[in-house]
């Protein structure tokens, strides 16, 4: 599956239709994607048609400055940079995806909570980062799991990103990384992969440490009523 709902946007999709204990996630409520810098006129028209009211941008200031989003006036932007340190630092340290995601949920928990709160207060809402794979993948997975979406559906939604990343983009990005870090073991996974087992490991860890994925959010400042509201917003 290589198409996009929004022309020029990488990995743009609706998370509607996922099974949640006999129910389904609502369509037209929560979208996810990579950056919006290359959105063309047709893509801008598609964005308008979706009626998105809020964009939750998980990138840091340097990423935003390098690749500003193409959005109409009137769309609210909520910035919640999730990585402590630059994206480049993860490649420099040659972290695995497991290590990166563990660092994200440990070090940026307050911002994960703030991002998910942003989903509650204005819909339709788009959550995005640069590629829509890691920061977006973790945030959306936590939101979906906390709302009661079936675990394997959460994992499968995360894993779908690989189908949306063009091969030529992957080759170009990987070559650029290897030019700087030729000995990296994890470069390909960090740049191009979204393996289902990695998300299972992360969600299982949150279950173990906090009792549930919702428990992770509650332990980091979200209120029980907000978890209930998340379910009402996302689940039909």
C-alpha cells in the first residue's frame, strides 16, 4: 500500500476502522503522517477537505525550521517535541529501535501525555513527525491501546508504515546516514523499518511496569476521566 490520502505527504493515513473489543475506531477523527513540507496543491485541497482542526507536531525546532508544514491559516499547531536530543544523536549512538522507544516513553512521558491530551480537545486531529514512523508510531499506538483498541490491531497499524515509505526515499536516507556513520548496525531499522515485534515489546513493557498502557498515561499525569474521554473520541 503506497498511496497517500494527501498528495505530497508521506505515510498519511486515517486510523479509523481498527477493531476495539467488538467495536471500531472512528474514521475521520485521528490521522497520522510524516511531515507536510512537500504537500502540493492537490494535497492542500485534500487537507482542507478533511477538516483537520489541530496538528500535533512531534518534531524539534530544527526539524520544523528545515521542513515547515504547508497548512492553511486557522489550523491550530501544537508542538510537542518528543526526543530529548536531536534525531541525529540516535544514529550517532547507533541505538536500536527498542532502545529508542524505551528512551522516548521514559524521557518524554509528559509530552506523550500532552500530545494525547491534544487529541481529546480538537478533532479531526493529525499527529505527525518527520517520517510518521517512530515518534508518531509510539504516540498513536499508546493512544489507541489506552482507548481499548485490540493489541494486535495497534501493532499492525504501527507496522503498516513500512508499506508507505517509498523505496527510493529509503535508499537515499540510508545512503546519507551510512556516509556519516558507515559502521552503524541499526541504521536501516532506524531509518526504514517498523517491525511488529518492536511495538509488541514496548506495549508489553508498559503493561508490566504500569499495569496497562492506560496506566502509563495515568502514572504520568493523565486523569481517569481523560482516559474515558479518549475512548469516547476514538471508539465508535
